[in-house]
C-alpha cells in the first residue's frame, strides 16, 4: 500500500511554486537564510566602528568605508538630500508650467501678429475698427419709439417717429426737457431729452458680430434667454446689434450699455456692415398686411399707431429699399405708372395697378387737377387697397373699381418694388 504523506508535507507541496528565498514560506534555518539572531551580538572596535554583526570571525557584515570602497563622498553616501531634490524638481516643473502659460496667453499674442503681419492668415489679421459715430454730437434713442415733434411741447405736431437704438444728431436742447435732433435721413425735430443717450457703442457696427433687423411688427427684448422679464418692446425696422447667437436667440447690445435677449423669429440677421437685399413686391405687400386693423396715427411708424406713409417707410426699409418718412418725398421715388383707358367707356383700367404700387391721392374736397397730396394708399391685390378707414381710426383694406371716387382722386402712382 502507498503510504500517506504527512499533512504538513502536503501543504508544503501546494505552496512550493510560490516560495521565495527568505520569504515567510522559506523553511530553511534562520542562519542559512541570513536572519539576524538575537543571540549573535554586534561587536565594535576600539574606534567605535562595527566589526561584526552575525559571525564571530568578523567576515560577514563588517562595515565598509564608502569613500575607499566605492569612491563616494559623505553627501553621496547619505540620503538626507533627497527631500531637497524633490523640492527642486517640483519648483522646476512649476517654473516650466508658468512659462508655458505665459507663452500661450501673453508672449505669443504679442509677437505672432507682428510676425505674420501682411499675410492672409486669418488668425493673425487684426480687425480694423472704424467708428461711425465718434462725433460728440451723436446720440442714440433709448425708448421703444419716440415722437419727433415740430415744436418742443407735448401737443406739438408729429413729424414722424424715431425708433429704439436709432442714431441721431444732437442740435440743441431747452430748459423744458426737450432736445432738437436731426435724423440720419434729414428730418429735424424735437424729442424728449430723457430719450437720448450719449453712449453710441450699441450702434457701432465694428464692435459687434451681428446686425439684426426687426421684420415683425414688434419683438420683446428680455433679461434672460428663457423665463426672463421684459426690458423693452422693439418695432419693425428697428436695428440692433448682437454679439452672441444661440439656438433660437441672440444676446443684443442695448443703448444704456447693457445687454438683453431676443428671439430669432421675425429677425433678419446680417453682417454688421451688410445691407438688406432688395426683394420683390410680394414681400413688401406681406409686410404691409401685418398692419391691417392697426390704430391710425398721423405720421406714426409703429404697430401701436401707424400711418400709411409710416407703414410704407418701415416695410420698404425691411425689404431692402431706402424710403423717406413723409408722403411728399415718397411720391418722388420709383417708376411712375400711367393708367390706360378703356376704348369704349373711357374709364381707367385698374388692372394696370399692380400689388405693391403706391397711390397718392388728392383730398375729396380738392378741385380736379390739384397736385396737393392728401393721403396715400398701397395696392395689395387687384382692386384692393390698404388705406385709412373712412373714420380715420384704423388702417383697413378697401376694394375699388373703375369709376370710383378713388380713381378720380389719383395724382400719381409709383412702383418702387419689382412685381416679379
């Protein structure tokens, strides 16, 4: 019969592959494994140096002179300087890191542009800022819209209106809180002094990334991109500048130096110095129709109160055609349309009047042939005009046909937008 191995021998065979010399699994005698025994005393010489550690003959564990044996100095033979090495290495790494940061954010931005000056490398083209409103007499309108008056008192005749963020030229002011200004298109009148600011940074094109033209009848500027509070309401043809564009919103610059947020719908985005492209008459008519049933206001230009000449002004501007604000100047623009007459009845053929044509009319009480413009209307479709309601309270659509009193009052018809 095969004899059984002792229990301790079985365990030893299982761990045998993992044994290391001098490890806890090493079962050799302590002296063979070089383990210091308490029974072995350490002896010293007369000079205080260690003579032996383990053996009595002094051959094992005797002290060695590091300088004679290995050629090491006292400093090299010790480990006391390792802490200083670590500090030196840390300070060196920190210095390199700080130098790299300085190079990226301070040194390179100052030297690389000069190195690449005159090249077409976009990264190193320095923007040139041309200030349009550096003259100290320029002001900017801070209200949603401001009445431009013939005289400096509240009941004065309204010449027109100026819009939010519109640059104007200051002429003078008075003690009653009114300032005389001139618009960029040449109208002169009075506004309230508190509607003006001397800060023109909000209208300088080269200080911003985007130019926004409001094409809706009105838009809200809010304090935040979502769930903000209302800062102001801006009207059609208001021009504002933005520096941040996110999905569906812009952060815009305000005349007081602050910022606000506006939705992207009903807004035309352009480059800061880009002009609107001229479009066809159908876009002009579409803009006009947003004012149907709006309150009529003499020389008004906003949805809060508007005139036909005011509607023609803002709707022309947002569709690419520069337009004066008053009827007399508007009647001089575009191409004159001459109506043909029916060969049998002699009546005007009104189908010659196309959508988008602007019609200037004399007063019903004026004598035939009078050239004094009383009102204007715009053709929105064949036989349909946008004009003041008979009660002069709203802007309405009105049908007309040959032989109506309207056709007999026509002074001139102007075609400003192409019909295609």
